[in-house]
C-alpha cells in the first residue's frame, strides 16, 4: 500500500499559492507530485516531460482503467498514436470517464489543453481531482 503522494499539496486550498512561492513554482511542484503519483499507481517510469508522456492519452486511459475497469471503450496504441485523431480520442475517452465518475465539469480540461500543450495547469488540476477522488483506495505495487 502506498500513501497518497499529493498529501503535502492537499493541505493547500485550491489555487492558494503559499507565501513566497511563485505561481510557476507552485504549478511545477503540483505537476511533479502528479507525475510521481501516476508512476506509483501504474508502476511505470515517466520522463520529466509530463505533457509529452500524456499526449497520446494512453497513460490517461490506463490510469482510469486502473481505478474503474471498463471505463474506457478502447485504448488506441502504437507508434503513431501521439500524432493525431487516435490520441485525441484517447484523451476524450479519459475525460468522459472522469465526468462519469463525478469529477466536476469545471475541473475537466479540453482535449487541446493537453494535445496542443495549451493549458497544462488545467490538465494537472484535473489529475489532482482524480487523485483526490481515489486517495482512499489502497494501491498495491507488485
């Protein structure tokens, strides 16, 4: 069983940046915490570029399937998935599943926020909501 790696950030109310910390530093810390959480949940190693790792939607779909089986109709995979419609469809499937499990609509990002790297802050906030939703579920690592 692993602890929720977002505990340090969870003690800070939404969008309240600690005194003396820049907004960009706060976001970088949240992004790193989310990256570590994904690695722990899926037992994988991600590169330092979270947007690049998530862009295909495969990691997002696998993350959702980990918590709710059959929540994703299909996961498009392969070497070319990061470059087009299939990646966007993977991201869309993830967002639909987030909505179905009760993540607030205002917490969801748009497909292009991730795919086109338009708003990673929104992507990280959505993933933080997902992590918080399942924080009480024990996660076992082989």
